[in-house]
């Protein structure tokens, strides 16, 4: 059983204090609800509620919006939709069906644009809780998410600790580091410096596609690792048959159009066809703002009320959300007496690993949902005494999950 629908949650007050008359949340469900088998999946920055493949989804847009975790969620997959009732909801501020900057303001009849209230990860969590109430779902068997979706998971544990039995936060951290904050700042400046941005009120006219394209290219560089870029592109020319639409500068015709340039241009073109520039501003702001310890004395204090089990999954090649950041979060959980396992995957794919290596992501999630942290193959990489921190993150290979 699958459903694709929109729920009207009525008037919604954001944590900023501002309200909108009606918040509509687009969501998809997979499987049948039996009362104690609900799994909420939280999407990443530019993802959508379309987390798994559907027989009626042939016309969906490309990229993460199209079954973005289709090899992890589905019948017989790690998050098995024949066993679990899976819910994935588009977050407020995005542009895949949930109310956001591109939506019509009922009070003016025009798109909100940047009159839309500021959005936080906490607003995502609160809207998900209200949606689940509408669906008749109380306590969750599990909440799972990657990247900023993993931050969404952590916010569930501090905001609704009694509503979650098990949780998995994949390729995430308790907060962004200054380098990532800086890169997100440059990406947003690329959008707001586009002459077509018009203060965010560009709907009905030319859109800031160039600015959004540059922002997405910065994002793609953040998601890849040096080894993965060297392997995929090297310094190779894209070839004579690959022609850029127009040279970026007069001297460009003299130099080769490299594969890495071609890749970034292609990804930017695809992205501007499917995503809204204002939504990119709002979503990155929400991610940048998230700090697990905000309002608490520490990360441990923020998680102290959670009595379920938490699995952290990190990737050795991910410099966006590092293994060290995940281990710091795991240590905060140990301090708070939260049942925790930190599973480190050896990968050189960078941050994209949680999307492009389902064979490494799926097994630990499957085991968590089935057996919890008592499962004998999940490895907690807590540092041993007398081991330096940089030596304590022993990679865990997929083979360890075979019987």
C-alpha cells in the first residue's frame, strides 16, 4: 500500500513567532500501519517525500526528488515497506508540495517569496509531529534521516523523546562547522546577487537561475571528496563533442573544458529545472541554524530525556559531516546514558556516500529496525583507553553484516 497526499495542518506558528494561515504538508506513505510499526524518514536538503520507488511515479522530476533512497526503502529493502509503515514528509520551506516561499499567500493571492516566515529544523519536526497525529500515528518505531535529515532526527530526540523507540542519524552532526557555514554563505550570496532575484519576489518573471546554479555547484563540491573527484574526473578534458552553451570568459576558448566543469554545469542545469531558489535559501538557513545544544547546557543535556536507542552512521571520506563530529555526538550520548552505537563506514565518496552506497547504509539500518542495538554485528567505535582519537575510528565493512 502506498499513498501520496497533502495534509492541511491549519494555522501554523513557526518558532520565529510568525504564523501563516494554513500549512499544507505533502507526504508519502508506504506499507500498512499496524499500530507499532511506523518509521518516519527525514529527507535531506533538496530531497522530497518521494523516498521510495512507486509504480505510479514515472513522471517525477530527476535528482534526489526521484526515489532518493529507493535502494534503502522499499519491499525487501533495509527499511522494508512490507513490514513497516514508512512516512516521509516534505518540510516547510521546501518546494515539493509543502507550503514554502513559492506557495500562494492566501492573504495577498501572490507567492510568499521572502515574506515567508523564517524556517528552522524545529519547525520541520513540529510539522511532522502534527502530520503523524493526523495519520493516527503516536509513538514511532523509528525515525531515520541523513545529512540535515539526520539533524531532523536529532531534533526529534530532544523535542519528542517519548515518541521514538529507535533512531538512526546518518552522515550528520550536532551542528555545522565554520567551514561549511562559510560555504553555505557564499552559495546564498550567489543567489541573492543574481539580478533576477529581486529581493525574493521573482515569481512570474525571470528567475535567478544563474545564482541558483552557482549555489548548487558549490554544494556538489561540498558533497564530494578529493579521491572521488580524482577518480571521476581527474584533469581530463570533456572532449570535443562536449560544448558549453557559452564560454564563461573570452579566454575560455583557448583552454580545455574539463570533465569536472562539465559535470558541475550539467548538475546545475538539472537542479535549476527542479528546485526553487528561495527554498534553497530557506533550507540552508535552517541547516546552518541547527545546534543540538541550543537551549540546553550541552549536547548530552539535550539528549538526556531520550530513553530509546540511537545509531550514528558516518563515512571516512565525508568532510561535510566528519567521523570526528559523529564521534563527538556519540560521546555526548554516552555521557547522557543514551544507548548509542557509532558505525563508521570506510568510503571515499564523500558526503554523497549515504545516497550512493546503499549496500553500506542499508545493513546497519535493517539491523537497528529489526533487533535494535542488541544485534551482534553493529559495532560501537567508542575510543578505547590509551588509543588516540584519530586511531579510534575503525572502519566497519559491509562484510561484517553477513551471517
